[in-house]
C-alpha cells in the first residue's frame, strides 16, 4: 500500500470515528432534553406521550385531592385558559398550595393525565417561574400584581 493510500485510509477512519462520536453525543443530549409546556400547549400541540416534559401554571382552586393514608395527590394545573390533571405520589413542597405557581416534571400518559415525578413550587411571595409567567402572558391572563417573573 502506498503512502497516499494509507493517508487516505487513515483520514476515512478518522472521519468515521468523528461521525460516530458526534452521533453518540447528540443521542445523549436528546435523552436529557426536557421541554416546558403549558396546559394550553398540551391541548393544542402534538406533545410526546411517555416522554419526560415539564408542565407549569397555577394550581387550580379547589382541585387538590389527597388519598387517605397515602402520599398520592392529584390536582389540576391551569394557565387560566386550559387545565391539565396532574397526579403525584410523593411529598409536596411546603409552599405548594392552590392559586400558586408550580412546575411539575414527569410524563403525559395516553389518558391525558400528567404523572409527575417531581413538583416544584414558588419560593416566596413575589416569585413565579419564568416559564409559568410566560405561559400566563401568552394566554392573555397575566396579572402581575403580587407576582413578578425573575
């Protein structure tokens, strides 16, 4: 084999290795991406079922239902235009309550119920997660008094 053919072979093998490494990195990134949706987005867009996503909005008034003798809880999240049923089994944050901003991470089931693995609540009187504030502004229902996106 001549030097020119060896160099060409080495170049081809290097490019093939670089392409494989790039494909592996992109696959790893895809598995770690978590998209944010509002209840309106879930009803109007084609949201992937059984893929980890985040849903945010306000906990709807009079929607929290706790199972007796269990940590299971269900509630509805609203962006003041649409609502989404959420079920969660675990300990909720101390600041979790009706009418407050919340972001839940989990999967949307084929039945339309969001199964949360983690629930995050606002951390003080004036904070609302930026994604939730943006979803409320988009719905035209934004009432910033007492809540400021940061």
